[in-house]
C-alpha cells in the first residue's frame, strides 16, 4: 500500500487577527494526525530550540534501545551543567529511569548518558538524530547535542523551525512504533527510582504545566537557553481531533508564562475553528479499456474493460482537520486505455485530494484484475466454437 502524505508549510494560513499578538517569535498550529500546518507565524524561521530537543532524544532511545538496558555514566555525562540529575562517573542506571529524568525534569546529564549508550558518543548520537529528522521529513533542523544546550559544529548551529519541531512531535505521538511508550513517559506526573547499586534515590516531577491546563492535554516539552529563550512544543487530543503547537523564542527571563499563554490561545483557536472530515477512498472512475486484451467472455473481437481500485484498501479512511469555509475535493487522472497484457495491480492513474487547492495526499489507482493479450489462436478458437460447434 502506498499513500503519499504531502505536507509542509505551503498553504498554511497566517495567524488570524486575534492571534497576531502572540509572544512567540515563531509559532505553528498543526493537525497532529496528518501533519498539516493549520496556522503559522514565521514557521520556517530557523532558531535554537533548547530542551525541546529532548523529544528526539527520547524517541530515538525508545526505538533503538530497551527500557531495561543497563546504562553506565561517563565522566563527560557527569560533567554536564544544570539542569542535572547529578549522576556520578561509573554509576549504573536503567535506561527507563533516565528517560523519565530527562523528560520530566529536563536533566542534561541524563540526556548525555542516554545518547552515549545508544550512539556510542554524543557526536555519533547527533548523527543518528540528524538522520532520523530527515526521515521524518524535516529539512531545516540540525542537532549537535542530545539535551539542547546551545552548540555548533561543522554542520551548523543546533537549531530547528517551529514547523519542524511540531512535525517531530507529531511523529512521536502518531507515527512512531514507540508512540505509546513516549506518551506514557511524557504524561507521567511524578516518578521515583534508584541507581542500580541501590545507594541513591531520586524523585522527578513533570514540569509540563500544560498537562493540567486543558482537557485532553497529551504531552509536551519545555526548553530554555540564553540563545533560544523559552520554547515549548505540546499536543492535545479532544475526541478525534489532535492539535500540536510549537513555539520558539517565546520570551526570556521575566516572561516564563508567555509560552503557556500562547499555547492555550493556539489550542483554543484550533478547537473552536477546526472539525474533522473523513476521506473515504473510492475510485472516481470504475473501468478502463484494455486494447488487444482477452476478456472473461473470451471474445477476441472486443477490447475488454478492467475494473479499477485504489491501492489503498477500501476500508481505510483518512481524517483531516478542516477549518470553517474549507472543503476537501478529489480529482483523478486516469489513462483512457492500456495495452494488454495487464497484470493485476498495474498503476493506471492517480487520485488526488485537495483542501482549498492545497494537495493533501495522492493515492495510486491500479487494475483490479489481470488481462492477457489476445493471440491468433484465441480468434481461431472463437470462430470454431461459434460457427462449427
């Protein structure tokens, strides 16, 4: 099955008048199911993203590691600056415990321990992060550190865009095979654990205030550095609607609450102005002619027709958030005829779905049956059967 989701900031709406005064320098509101950007303010501006980086560190660790893995602390990890768990060189921990430490308390040393365990080194883990973000479809993100501290290397400055950041979280909650584990960790309010020697105990509290701000709040991650300012990325689900917001450069010290105000306003706007609409995949055209083909009736003098079906299974559906006045339409481009022989599943067209002129996705149209090419023997057999027997 191939369903191509075509998304990005192209066609995204600018912020409406009531959201023009958002504090964030860069912000997006995204459909967390499809990845379509609903609203954006400087959504493609490249900026530092601070500890929102840790959502990528977390999902990579979940996908490439095992929660029961035993993890040893290096001197490099133990030397990381605040905010930190306070791990010591040579100590051993469970990977699961360090993931909670990193995501709930945003501990920088835990992030480095995780990165060195999964990648072998911070540099090698950053390479994995950059490869993963390209796989997700983000072209304007560059990772240098697993914890989001301001940094640069030969590839550039540690940075992203609000559009890319929202897309990474959308992957974490909607597409990753470890999405349930990700939501479990990031939605936990408090967590306690010990190092593997049992000599030290730790308690972590989730600093994502959004979890208690709105009904349906799913997950999120805060961030702050001197260069990045306050940042936030979060997700909310009410019924069948999922919204993701991402904010970059949303104030500096003295304005810690700005990110919560912006997030609430974006989420409330989404809830008030967007409803789900379902696409049911059905071919717009049912049949096409197969030239020189032999149909089921074995008549070699007639060009048969072959039924068409979408490559996507008929029972599959796709839901999109649709704003007031927006409309989804379907257009198909199909060959008028094909030449035999034709194998079942041969692509003969494309069915495209548009929302207000913006391409949402395209699905191949394929033949539902095989058709062999007619030969002289078929004509001879037809004549004998028709006029002799």
